[in-house]
C-alpha cells in the first residue's frame, strides 16, 4: 500500500462507507434475502423526501412572505464587488497578516489533532484491545470505553468549544488551537483506528505471539504500513482546519474570519472579496499540496512534506505565541470551577421544554434543507468538475466548476447567512441556505473525486459495443456513483447538523440562535442546557444517518 | 467459400518501444470457434484488442467484418462495434444495477437514448432478457441486484448480455481464468452453445491448453508476439503445448 491512494477512500472511512465499496470489481456477496436491501433503501428515500418537504413547510416556503425585495440592491452590490476587490497597499498588508494568523491556527490545530489522533487511534483500535489468547470475548472491555469517550468531543462544534474554552482560558490563541484540535482529534482518531485495524493482522499477531509488547508490535508491524494513508488524511484535515479557523476568527480568534466579519458589517464588499480571494488561494494551496502527495507520494516528497510541515508548525507557534502556562495555571482551574458551579444545574429557556424541543426541531430542519440543497447542486456540478476531460472546452468547464466549488466553501457559513439575510427575513430558511451553499462546495468536491475514482471499465465496455455517451453514462457511471453520493450526503448531514450553531449565531434560528442569546445574557445554566440539547440532536442525527448508510451497503 | 470475419495481415504492435506483436497474420472464418493460447505476455490480449479497436496496429492492416478499422469513418466503425460482442475477465458489470439492466445493456448500441433512459425506470424487453437468462440457466435472477449474485452467476449475466446483443463475432479474453476447473468447462460449454446456436464466430483467449483443445475447433499458439502454431484442435499434440509454455532459453 502506498501514498497514492486518493482522497475518497480516506474520507469514505470517515463516512463508514468503505466495506460496501472495497475493491474495483463487484465480487459476490453473501447474506441477506434478496429484495430486503432494496426495500430498505426505498423506505429511506421516501423518509428523506418526506422530511425535506416537512422542513420546507415548517420554514414557511409557499405560505409566508419570505423575501425582502429591498435587499436585492445590496446583493447586487455585493457580487459586483467581486470584480473590484480592494487592493490598496494598506489593506493588502492587513489581509496578509490576517491570512498568516488563520493559517497558523489551522496548522497548529491540525498538528495537535493529528498527534491526538495517533494516540487516540491506537487506543480506540480493535487491534490494540484484541486478546491474543482465545477467550470468552474477542475484545477487552477497554475498547468500548475508549470508543465511547470519543463521541462527545466529536459531537460538539468547534465554535461551541471555542465559546467554552474562552471562558476557562481567557483570550489567548490557545483557545482557537484547542477548539480545532479537540473535535478534529476525535475524528482523526476514529479514522486512524480504522486504518490500523485494516492493516494486515498476521505480522502484528506473529510479533505478539513471540512475546513482543503491544507498542513495539504496533511500531514494527502496523504503523509503517498505515503511515502514508495517515499522512494523506492529515492534509485533508488541514483544509478542514483552515475553514474552521476562519469560523473561529469570526467569533473572536482574529485572522481572516475577524476581518471578514468587520468588512461585511461595514458593508465594505471590496475588502470582503479581497479576503475571500486570499482564503481561496490558501485553501487551493493546501489542496494542491495534499493531492500532489496523494497522487505521486514518492518517499522524497513525503520526507519533504514532513520537513515542511514541521517548519510550518514551528513558524505558526512563533507567530501566535500561545501561552501554555494558562492550561495548568490556577486561574484556569478557578474559572473552570466557577463556570461549572454557575452553570450547574442546567436551566430550561423561558419557554420551557416546549421551546427547547421546538428549536431542536428547527435545527434538524435547517440541516435537512441545507443538505438537500447542497446535494442536489453538488450532484450536477460534480460531474462537470471531474478532471481529465478529453477536450479543451470540457477541461475549461471542469476548471471553472472546481473554482466555483472552492469559492463557495471558502466563504464561511455565517457570512453566507448574512448575505442571505439581505433578501430573506430572519428565520431558519436563510440559515439553511447558508449552510447549503457552504456544504455544496465541500460535497461537490468530494463527489467529483468519487466520479474520478470510479471504475471506468464498465462505461468503456458499453461504449465499445456502440452505446451513445448518454446511455453508457446512465447504465454504468450513474448507478455506480449513486450510493456513494448518498453516503457522502448523509455524512455531511451530520456535519451540517453541528454547523447549524454557527449560522444561529447571526440570527438564523434554531438552537444556535438561542445559545447566542443566552451567551449575551451570561445565562450559563441556560447555555449548558442548550449545549446538552445540541449534543443530543447531533447524536440522534448521527444514529439516523448511520442506519440510513447501512442500507446503502 | 466461407466468409472471412477477422483478418490480421502483417500486424505489428509496439507499446512504448516494447513490441507486443511481430508481423502477425490471422484469418478467422465465419462459424469458427478459435482459441488463442500461450504464456502470459505472448500477445493474446493484444490480438483481441486489435479486433475491438481498443488497440491499433503500428504496421499492417486489421479488417473486422469486412471493414478496415484504421481507415474506416466513425459511423462505419460504430456499426462494426455493434456487431462485435466482448466478454472480459472482470466482466465489467455494474454492481448496483438489477440484472435485467445489465443484460439490456447489450441493446445500448442500437437503442435510442430515450429508450435506454426509459428502460432504467421501467424495464423494456423483459421477455427477451428473461429468455437470455434462461439459456444460461439463471432466469430467476432477473430482478436481483447484480452484486448480490455469486461469481459464477455474474459470469452468466455477462453471457446473457452478449446473447441479447446478438453480435456476429464474440471475443472473450480469459473468460474462465478466475473459475475452478468444473465451472470453467461449464462456462465454455455455454459459450459454445451460444455460438453454435446462432452460427456465429468465437475467438477466445485461454490459459488452459487442454481446455482449448477440448472445447474449440481451432487452436492458435502464440509465443513472444508470433504465431507458434495454427492447427485444428484434433491435430494439436501435447508436445505443442510443452514447446509453447517452455521457459525461453
């Protein structure tokens, strides 16, 4: 196994999709009476359609007055400014400094989450907990504990971690770094655990049988095999961290996010676009670095990347100068205890359980609408954005489509939400549209890579017997891609449910809006109740998404 | 005088400076069942690829069904392709589709786009697909998902697709190399039946020398890109096989 593996295989692991798509061919499958799967899929498809219709109805589509016609002029001015970004030397300097800050947050956050992921990945892998002697149970009980303890950090969005940590550690770059590293560390641990468990067992077992310790056996028999994929995934995480660093910037960590917020509130659209272009450039750079490593991962390149990565980490540390002392100082402990005592017991909002439940539902509806919109657009654009077209115009279209995807995911959801609030009255709809636009950029990119990695031979063999392009596409490519598209959409649905909190902050509705109101009023017991509800919603969405995805396998 | 289906004349193929075929000549008559045998890398797959147009001759001419492929206009080439059916070792079926659609894919060369798309929603030609599956012994699998079938059943689906396509020439590249000996015989029997039943022509590449002798009419041995022997199956001796597979000296 080399580092040439492409991204979807790795993210597929995150999605829990892999067992269904392993291998290029279509080997025989055992088990399950025929037809059961199909009817399961149909049920899920019907449920999804009903849920989206219900969300649309609840958001007031077709019933209420939603559009504020006065805002169109502002939207027009906003997009017109795309052609006239502010390029004064002064502001370019500001942009550069802000970009460096955002990159530094992302780099340190990623480095820490990869370190946490390595340790956590080993500790949550089945390989680590498997008994060498045949016993009553295959796994030691520690496995369940370690797996379960990763769920909570994953279930809370970076922005909420940021709000919590700033109350404990005060205003310090440490807050932004940890806010990225905690949830991303848990996600990375999950993926790394699966990479470890997927490596061949025999070498590890052989070493263990001769009395080698677990750590040494892992180091000699498992990690060398899994390392290239782990590194490749780390780069994917770097891109995710960049986007998170921008969102954290909007809520106080500085950098591009903060400047974006300022520019937008000051209606300085020229400045906004300058910042967006800087963000697009940085994301593109991370994308190119990571994918060059994935596609042509020679040992030299891997070494160079490791070296470059280390240099980046050091430079980022020097740039941000986080104060590690705060982590262990007395004030942090005092603030944590103070926060805990003032937040406990959690308290319901003014309108009680009903209010909490209504907002939780609104959150789910927002995420459903967002993902329905994002997937519908992404499916179309993914096929356009596929690399390696045969003709020059086809490649030009693909390049343009990729640029659109890059730009839509470079603009953070709160900014999208503010944009939609120009023309829509506040409520769940602008929030859903904002999350939809942002996730469209991410899903479109993931789906385009799914298409690029499909087995091309079935379609080629249909063309060989004289099938027109459209027919070959419909009989081979579409059915091969569909279940993977659905799995990625379901996976992004989980993420979107957590992200609703960041559009709620700008008034788009749901639990996020409640959290922001409670924060403004220093209502800690209320915030605790809201965060707990958020975790419950995200667990419920995870469960629904996971069982829907199982029907796809 | 029998019709010539395939004719390769003085064909050489060079991949990246590495020669795959040298001055290769082969003529296949209508109704023949011909086996290409030889060690790995002898050029068997290249010969089949030349016939489908997937590979092009560096020198020499390739004529399939009366059309010289290198000089034919696109429309002519397309009509030739419709009349040539191919079975690949990896089958190239689409796993998530139901069996009926994978069989109907054999029609795609002649079906219009709208008919092809409509059939994905509501299958067209169910009876024909069922009878094709019946001929390979799995009529009951018509509406199942293809990736739920066993390897042998999937092989039969690929055969049913070729039946539905009803080509004049069937090319099969190592169709049985992933099957156990009993199943390999079975699949070759089915292939033979298909060919005899519709008086068509079969060119199949095989690793198994004995299988080729038993199941085909004519055996062409390839070695290092050249014809080592070209004999009726009855005249091929064990010595031929021995010479063909001996490690080069």
